[in-house]
């Protein structure tokens, strides 16, 4: 599973699972905190469609953490104020880079969470479709 998808799944629907995964690694291995969880602001870029140019639409609050596990560094970053999840994401990232045996066991959990996320997205799409107006029937 790609890093971006794994991170998205854990942020969207797997907070508790991410914390449990990170605890599993921190119980067995020495994890050094390079950058403690901290809040910051990041500028968000958007592409203007008419001129196809980039501009900054505004700032968003993030929480970021950096850790070192063995020879690998891990980064955890999310768009909310959640120190515990940020650190868990960093530990999980480092565990995958270090290719720890625990990461193979997590695949089943991640697949289940991916299905949960897909169901959540389907629910949102269905609720949007229910409120959609059909203008063709309004003229009749």
C-alpha cells in the first residue's frame, strides 16, 4: 500500500488503530523523537482554471512530528490539532521505511479501514445525490 493512501486511511477512519500500531512498535523498538508534536500553519495552493496559474488560497493548521527508528526517519503530519495521532503517524511511517515485521500484520487492518473509508465516501455521495435538484422536472 502506498504511503499517501495509508496515511489518508489512518487519518480519516483509523485514529485508534494508528495509535495501537504505533504503541506496538514503541514497545519493541527504540524510537527517538526528533521533532516533538507541534502545531504550525501551512499555505494552501490552488490552481486558477482560466489562466492555469497557482495562487495561495489561505492557511491551514497542521500538527507535525518527526521521529527516528533505527536508520529511518518518519514524519507524521495532519490538518488538525492532534499530537497523539501525529506522533503515531510518524512512528508508522518510520516502521514502514525500516521494513519492520510488524508492518506485514497491519495490512489486513489497513484493508479493512480502506473498505470503511470507501463506505463512508459512498454514504456522502448518496446524501449529496438525494438533495440534487433535477431542473428538467421543474419545467413540466
